[in-house]
C-alpha cells in the first residue's frame, strides 16, 4: 500500500478516513507517509479500471495482489467461467475496494443474442453493478489465453442499446475495439448515436494512431481511454502504437495527449488469468513509473481521480 504526495508535498491517505478504517491501518498509513526516500512512482496508488475474473482464480488473491502493489480499487470483469455473482460477492465483502461490472465476455454477447441485454439491464437496475465490460467489438486472437478473434460491428442494434443503457444508468462501458483503417469511422458513427454514454475505449483507445485518438477525444466529451495492457514487458503493449517507450517513460505523443486531456485517461492493468495476477505487482510498478513522469496533479488524476469521478456519474436506481 502506498500514499500519494500532493502537489505541494502534502500527504493524502487516499480517502480512507471516515470509511470505517481501523486505527491501526490509519496509523500504518501515517507511518508510511512519514517514511523518507520513497520515489514518486512508489507513492502513487492506483485505481485499476480493467482487470478480470476467470476460472481458476481465487478472488481473495486479487485483494492480496492489490495490497502488495498499492492498488486501492479495481473494476472486475468476469470472463469465461468466472461469474458476475462471484464478482458481486467480492464487492459485497470489500465494498471500498471492488467495483462489480456486468461481464460481457459472454457467449450471448459474442453471438449477439438480444435477450442478453435484458439480463444486463436487470443487473444495472439492481444498483449493485456500476460498470459494464469488457465488451468486444474488434478483437485479435490471443492463442495463449485461448481467446479467439472477433469482429462485431459497432453499428449493430445491440451495441446501440448498450450505449443507451450506459447513458440511462450513468454506468461506464469498457469496450475493446482495435482501431483499424476500416472500422474507425463506423465506431465514430456509433458513438455519435448517444453522446451521453460513458465509453471507456480500452487499451489507450484501441491502440489507435495518437492523432486519431486526439480527434475522438475532442469530438466525444464522454469518451475515456484506459491504459490496460500497456506494459513494455507484455507483447501486447509493444505491438501497436506503444504507450510506454523502451526506457519505461511515456512515449512523447501519448504524454502530450494525456497532458492535453488530463481528465480522460484511466489507469488500468488488464490482468486476465491467474498467471497474470502473479505478475500484477511488476505490471503495476511499470505503469506507476510511466505515470510518475507526468506533472503530479495529472498523475493523480490518471491514477485514480478520473475513475472516481466516473463512478459519481451513476444515476441511482430508477424510480
Ligand atoms: Zn481487452
């Protein structure tokens, strides 16, 4: 666990006071805060808005990995045989640490079965799920994760309905859509159908060309980019318009964009299976180091404030 030092060097235990935190834990934070010689990267704590629950994963391990790496909160997307119910049970046990998402890596979304969205809406109506995802549109196959290729049109009726649900409930939806020359315009038209939808375009906005991301962010004020999977130590992070350069700092064009749109980028790790959680600490460290190169106020926004702000967009249970 880490504390974050503010712009003027003041120390903020991250929002724990008054949330039922025990005195020993508070004391621990304060002792940590008093410790000298820690680097800025170590002082940043993260809100990971993109990791997964899957078969074979013990969810308590997720909490332990978060504790060990200075991640205060996490959004969990069930995938494969991991279930929304298990994610919700973890959220009930750790309400300040876990945000339960309605999982979209589900055969019914992937086969575009309309009834699936009725179940999604029922879950949103319960008020207990505050995120949706990871919704796959264009997705490259990942053999090591037994993940096939998908190419679902952004202009489908079902996708439009997802955007409407996001707007209606004020619940973000995280979308995996690899930007390609032939699919960017259709995605732009789809987003234009409901500008109130809270869209998190995963993987630094589809790993699109930075200039294209800049145009999207300018056009859609409710569009966000998550930074999941960007680490240099992962093949995925290096394949297409990398976010982080060979020396571990943000690539200049991405750094300039984050500084131009400091409220629109969200820290994310994208741990998918148990082998990924074994590397969670390392991947969190890489992302923290890269973000530490930003001005401190912006580091803090990307690390956790922007995600906290998104959660406040929830419109509450319908009357
Ligand atoms: Zn993804």
